[in-house]
């Protein structure tokens, strides 16, 4: 099995005024290619912080993070931006869609800043795949929560990233919609053979993953 991502003795501290809080305390783990990993743990345990580190959106205070054997912590901001564009798709708990763009434009945006024809065609394909063929020209405010989350997923996966990060992607949805969104994420990850790292409070969902990692107070238990 090929290792995609490797954390070695990773620490993360936040400065709160005068105080330093260590939210990640020496974490070691890896994610393999085409592996689905669930992260569970109570509120404030450091789950979102871990995803931020995986995405290169936070720099560890100490330790090594390797992605495909490249040391992320040595990257410049520009290199990190490049790395994210190529390799990472993120689905947040709240959807962060751009309100003045249609569903189609929100998805095409991650492919092409200038909405080239090809980007729109690909965005339409993927939205159709996710059951939103009749919602392409709707703005986020005209979509239900589940539909918005599907647009967010389409946006995260359109570049076929090696690693899909999902932070409680079903947290805002009712049970039926949660099931649909969870299935979508799993199907996409399996279909494209991409890794998925899923933060969730839903144990049933977590148990569908290949592996489950429990975080407490910044360490793996
Ligand atoms: N930018 C920041 N500055 C200072 N402290 C922070 C910052 N971001 C997070 N924290 C603190 O780090 C700890 C871990 O936060 P994190 O968001 O990773 O938790 P979480 O496990 O995702 O929780 P939840 O389940 O509520 O989303 C918390 O105590 C939080 O208050
Ligand atoms: Mg969180």
C-alpha cells in the first residue's frame, strides 16, 4: 500500500493573547492511497485543526508532514497554494458557496477562474452526476441545505484531488440528506480511488470507513 500522507510527531500551538495553547500534541499517523479514514472525538479535541494541517492551511509548530514523500512544512505559501489546488478537496461543515454565483459557476470556479467553456461543461457533468441537473442555474439561496452541500462536494472533487477532506459534512443536514451526502462522498472516493478523511460525530458513518481514529485533547487515543 502506498502512503499518501504521513504525520510524524506533529504539534500545533495557537497563540491566545499571552497564552500558548497546544491543540495538537505530537500526533503520528498516515493515510494510504485510496483509503477512507474517519476522525472522531469530542468538541474541541482538535479534529478541525488536524484537517487544516493536512490541507496545508496551518503550519505545524513542530514535526513533519509528508504528502507523497514531499515535506509540506518546507513549502512556501505559493507552493502550498499549488499543492492544495492539485491535491486537496475540502468540504466544510458550512458550505462556503459564493452567493452571487450559480451552482454551476461555484463548481466551475475551482477549475477555471475565467469560466472557460470546458470548465462549465465539466462542472455540469459532475453536478448532473450528483443529481443536480435541474439546479445548475440556481443561486445558493435557492438551494436546500442538502443541495448546497452537494454543490460543495462537486466543487471539492472536480479537480479529482488525491485527498478529500470533509469536516462534519452532514452536520447541518437531516437524516435522509445525511445518508445521501455520506454515500456520495464514499462513492466518489471509491470511484476515483482517492483517499477520504472524514470528521464526523456519526458513528455509523465512521464505521463505514476503512479505519477510525479517535482524538482526545490533541492526541490519538
Ligand atoms: N485560531 C485559533 N486560535 C486559538 N485557538 C484555537 C484556534 N482554532 C482552534 N482553537 C482551539 O483549538 C482547540 C481545538 O479546536 P478544533 O477546532 O480543532 O476542535 P474540533 O475537534 O474540530 O471541535 P468541534 O467538534 O467543536 O468542531 C479548541 O480548544 C479551540 O478553541
Ligand atoms: Mg471542528
